[in-house]
C-alpha cells in the first residue's frame, strides 16, 4: 500500500477545552486559559487509557507516533488561536 493511500488511523484523540469561550466583556475578569483534553481513547479493564490500537510492527509504531506529533502540532495552532481570541475579549 502506498504511503498516500494509507488510511489515517489516528484522528481526533485530542480536544481543546476552553471553559472561558463564552466569557463576555463585563463578566468577572480572569486570565484566559485553555486545556488539552482527551477526545477519544480506549480503556483497559485495569483503567489504563489507550491512545492507539495495538501496535505490532515498527511501522505501526512510527505511524502512530508521527500521527500523534501531527495532531499535537495542529492542536498547538488551534490552542494559540483560541487563547488569542480569549485575550482579545478582555481588552
């Protein structure tokens, strides 16, 4: 299977949590903040949170890690934009 035709296995693991998104100009002043939260995951009987399916080869490990890195970079951009939007509401 070519690299470009491989399906994206890992998507939407992370979620942006922004409790102040509905903050309005005259609301109690707070410093803006955001959280990284887990969007989707699996869980073992012992309570371990799993962020990937079983990884059985070096290629699967590389794909999982690369996908997580890509998602984190996308999250970085979205979180910074959200934080900037929150800060602009305070001014």
